[in-house]
C-alpha cells in the first residue's frame, strides 16, 4: 500500500529517533520516498535522517509484507498529515 503525507515539522534528532523506534516495532518493510525521489528504509535512523524531511514537504510511504496498516498510519500521523 502507498500513502502520502505532508510533514508537520522538520524530522531531525529526537523526533527521528522516536519515529524509527516506533516503526521498528512493526513487522514488515516500510519505505519512505521524498520529493527528490530519494528513498530509504523507514526502520533506518541514518536513512530517515538522510532524507532531510522538512516541514511542508510531501513524502510517499510504501508498506510491504504486513497487514498492520492502522498501526503504521498512527505512527506516521504523528509526523505528518495524510493527503
């Protein structure tokens, strides 16, 4: 499944760490692609930080190998608004 979000605030430091910690509790593969078409594994702190996600930026989330969509959407709702 693919979802799109608009980031609420810059994803740096503690925000990124907390986000990755929560995502790692979910089984399956989750990938984030930003507007520059850079992509990373959402379970990787270095990957998430490398995307330089800024407030107002649109991201696309790709969820594979899991049926736990509601938990994933709840975690992403903390950092952005679904569009």
